[in-house]
């Protein structure tokens, strides 16, 4: 009968288990295997492992469930929690909720009843419609809980029913855990509910529970006093051998000092023994627990084998996905772990890099140049060690068989590559002499009041690169030359090579005691989590595939990203183009390095060129180079038997493929590029100077060329030295970005006791605003390793 009633409560068939687990059969099977393997084992050591959690307890604090006025429930927050729990339940996980809110819900109901009865009595006694001021007596918490439990549960049932998920209410007291028979009965009941894919909604029976006894909190591994829902959730999680306990409150997590103080910092990972290094603040606005109680309960659960995360369940921007984010291993709240890593956290690395980077920026240009030259020397001196580490990475990559030949080529280092890299670094050292602190503008504002605009480092750079180990010393040299701190996140494919290159970089930095200015992130840190460090990182530079760049641009909400997600480059052949130039430029733009971001993807042809010898030569050349041709809609209409028609005119092929499309005029070519291009690099081939000039002026791309290959869009070919990437953004650097793009400016004003009042109508001074001469740096010839 019980099973039938529980099934009918949500309108479900008698056996919903099969129905749900078939939605995600592989995930459910994998979670079951993980759960069996982890039975009676330790908690998860890293956030990324939380994806394997099978049995999860979600604890909803009073501040999460109740409204700000502490009278009634926060229905919006509660609905988002229910949606996330139901989704995880339907993935095959076993979900349990420990909830507060009965007292607040009951308080709302009782206040309403008291006010209603008072108004009726006053109306009867006075015979008038006008009511006197009515006061509500102080309500006893146990009476409120008794009045609110049924309504709270009815609300949960209605919300979960929207997701075809059945629930069951379980009320417990401290005695239920201290009495062996009652504890076994409780365990058996919960196990049976979970077996039937029912979500247990658990709460302390506040209608009969005695007040909490002082100093009766944690009594050891096997005993925990159930005096609030924090201790209840911890005891329940251990008792049910849960994989994960998520405790939602009204704070982001655990801070090293009370939240709201100036120096308070959110603790990402908390380890047993760290509690002595933190200071607790006051408890939340509602509930009987505080952060200290949460930490004690979390550590007790952790000792019992359950992983714990304390996070904010009230923030309007994250409430709708906070639970699922935690289960996906994202950096949310404070994660409790028994395994303390040997090295610093990424937050600590960033802080060390920023502090050391400020010292680096204050060095004399010659000293920064010495560091870079010393790094270049080390690349040659330690060649054998670098190549040995690189061979380990290559062997692992080949055996895994997951990298393409192009990526394997980028991963591979050789003596020639290292020599070329060392030469490029020495040239960067020369270029760094007049980078930081260079005066761009001088103005005499008034007598003895001079203003200067000077170049300064951006701050902390985060460079994320894939299987490209030579990127590490190159970007490190650019960061050093520009006085920036660097946080480098390399691909795991090059872990061994990156490690030794980073060691050499720090050895070079150490000659001027700025060793920590360049940090290598080698932890399990997800890229998305790094992109959330908006208070610590000033600029992100992704180096890799277009998908990597898109993912980072999407994840980096508060940090600028320098780069481009697509390289849809066009070459337009005008009606007045020279045959020899057309063939050379088209071949080089498409065939020199098809995977490069500056390779041609679309060939625009003036209508008058169709059915001419020039057009035939273009087609013959592309076929000889084995380029697969896709026809644009207009080009296809001219042909009886056309190549495969293009699926989209906004396509970056990255291979020996291109699209050919026909336009009637140069202006139509510009309109086409503006509509389908990516503002990267676009080319016109023509002998008409007026046509070319209009194309160069009107086209809004980072690089616009006349009678030159699109492959010239490169920092090396521009004479910028090594580049950190190509940007299609319209703010800060645009196009190939070298050393200059890693600098910003600040204004320096030198006065002699001046005040703004001196220049008012009653003042005695007048503005001059004279432009003063600035000594420009000498032009320099720079040639460094090309990005290709």
C-alpha cells in the first residue's frame, strides 16, 4: 500500500526506476559502478571527481528557503533548487534534501490567522469597519514548525511533480540516531525510498525537539549531536554513505576572516587542521547555526567519508545552477578535502605572480633584457634535458593516438627549433629597452604643471595554450619585456616539456630576484574556473584552436580576452586584376599553411572574370594543389555541374578547402565580407589604385591588404618580433599583437602645490595646454620566430 500511495502521489506508474534510468542509461550505470567502488572509501580528493558522485545530500539552510522578512518562503529560489535536484535525480543519481523552512512557513500562516481573528473580534466589538492597530504576539518556534510542516511538504510535492519526481517526508530527532533500532529503521526507510527513485525530504521534527544543549556538539567520529540542520545533514550523509554533501547558505563559502571585512578572501579548498587559521563571524539572519557549526559538521562528514561543499544558495545570478555546477566540478563555494596538494593553489600563484610582477616592472630595462638573454642561453645549454622531456611527451601522445599530425608537429621540439627560439628571445630583449615607461605625450597644463602619458604593464596575464610548448618561453619573454606577471596554462600533452621550460624561466628570473613573476598552472584547474578570477587576472590570451578561443570568450565574463575565435579570411579578385599576381596570391593565401588563422577561406570573384582564361587558371591551380572547392549560391547558379554547394558562407575550413562566390562590384564584395567575415584579414587583388584605396578605407577588418597574400598577417612578418596572437577586437590592440600590445598607459602629473581652485574664475592661474616635444624611440629591426 505504501508503494502504491507514493507512486500515485506524483501520477507515476508503480515502477518509475526503469523509466528514469533509461533516460541516461550509461550515466546511471557508470554512477552505480563508481558508488560500489567507493563504498566505505575516503572522500573525493579533487573537485573534478565530484562528477562521479552517485548519492548526494543537499542541505538547504534557513536563509536559502525563507524570504528576507523571515516570514514565508522564497518560492523562486526553492523552485530553482527543485529543478536542479530533479534533473540530477533523472540522471540516475540518488538525491536527498535536508530542508529548513517549516518554522518560517508556519510563522506566516499563524500570523495570518492571528490577524484575521483579531480583525473579526474588533469588528464584532466595535461595530465599525475601521480597525485599531493590531500587534502580533511573539510566536513560539515549535508551534510555528507544527503549523508549517504540512504546508512545506505540500509545496515540495507540487514542485517536484512538475518533473515527474515523487517525494516523501521524513521527520527525525536526535534520539533517532542515538537509538540503534531507530537508526536502523531510519536507514532502511531511506534506502527503500532511494531504491524506488523517490527523493526523501528530511527535516528535524521541530514541533517536539528540545532546545539545543550548549557544548553538546561533536563528540567524536561516531556521535554528532543533532542540534541544527547542519549537523543533521552531516550525520545523515555519513549514515547513508553519501558521496557528496552540498550545504547551501547565504554566503559564498568559507572565508579566512568574517565576510565583509576588507581582507576577507574566499577559501577555495579547506583542509582538516586549517580551522585554526580562520576567524568566524556572526551567524546568518535566520536559523540556529552559524559558519562555525557548518565547518564542524562538514569536517565530521568528511572524516566519515563524504565530500562536502559549502556554497551560496541565495545569489540570484547563480542559484539556478549552483547545485549542478558543484556536481560538474566547477569552482563554486568551498570544497572540503582531506588531500592537500604539495604546491600552492592557483589563487596563491596569481597573488605571488602579481607581487613579483610589480618588482619586475620596476627593474631597469637592461635588467629585464638580461633575464630574457639568460633564458635564451639556458634554452641552448639545457637542450638535451628539454629534448628528453619533449620525447616523453611525444611518446605518450603517439601511443594515445589522439593528436593529429599537425598537433604532433607543434608538440615536437628539435635542436633547430630551440636555436631559432633562442635567437627570437634575444631580439625581444633588444626590443624591450624602450617599452615600459616610454613617454607618449607631454603637455604643459600650466606654469610648473606638466602632464605625461607613459606606457606601463597591463598587470597579470593568463595565457592558455594547447600542445605548443615553444609558446611558454616565447610568451614568458614577452611578459618579462613588458613588465607583466604571467600565469601560463599549458596543454597536458606537453606537461613534461612545459615543466622544464618553466623551471628554466624561473631560473632566469631569479638572477634579479623575481622568480615568481611567471607561474605555471599544473593543477587540475579547469579553464572555466581560471576565467572566473576576474579580481586577480587582467587579460586572457588564448593560443589554440578556434573552439578553445570561443570557450574562453564565453567563460571569461569579467576579464578581457585578446584573440579571435574565427579566421574567415577573404581574397577578392577585381575585374582589373593582373593574372600573375592573382595566381601567386591565391595559392599562397590558401595553400601555404591551410590550418593557419590567416589562410584564405573564401575567394570572391568579380562577375566579369567568369569564363575567362584567368578564371580557368585559378581553378586549375586549386585542383593541382588538391584544394576542395565549395560553390557559393551565386557561383553555383552559373554552373551546370557545380561543386558541392557551400552549407554556410561563414565557414573556417582550416584545411585544403575553400568557397568560391561571385560578386558584381567591389562594393558588393565589401558588403559580403562585412556580413560573412570575421574581421581578421581580407585582400583585394587589382591594378586599379582608386578601387584598391576605397577597399582599404571602407573595409572594417583588423588587416586589409592590396595585392599581397593574407599570410602576411603575422607579427614576425610585420616586424613586431614574437606575437602573442592576433586580435579582432576593436578596443586596445588589434591585428597581430606583439610587445606593444601588452602595454597600457597611465597619466603622470607633476605640479608645485597646484589646486583646481587655482583655475576657477576667482583663481589666479590659467590653463596653457602646450604640447611639449617627446623624444621618440629609435626605430628597431626585429625578427623573431614566426607563429607558424
